[in-house]
């Protein structure tokens, strides 16, 4: 977490399954959208994060690569 240009930013990264983002932009933050066959996947996490960030005027950026993990950047205004 840090502050840049007056904005609070939190970056969370993992080295998990990752996901293919190309061509998925329209579905990415949709409710019940999953991008792999993991048995515990429910497709609500990204939806909730995006909606909560939007409600406070923030934004979320997602970067991911299959087999390498995912990085989520939360920008708080």
C-alpha cells in the first residue's frame, strides 16, 4: 500500500492459477463469472470488489497470466 499523486493505492498479488484475460474484458467483473475449473470458484469476488470500489469513487485494475498468478490494484480517490 502507498500513496501516489494523492491517491491511496493497494496492490495484492498471488502466484496462483491465474487466468486468461484477453477477450474476457466484458465478463471480468460480472456476477458468477469464473475463468477456470477450480471447485471452489464462485465468481463473486471480483464482482464485489469492483462494485465496492465504484461506490466510493475508486477503481480496480486486474492483471493476470495463466499459471503465474494475478495482481489486483485498488485505486482509492
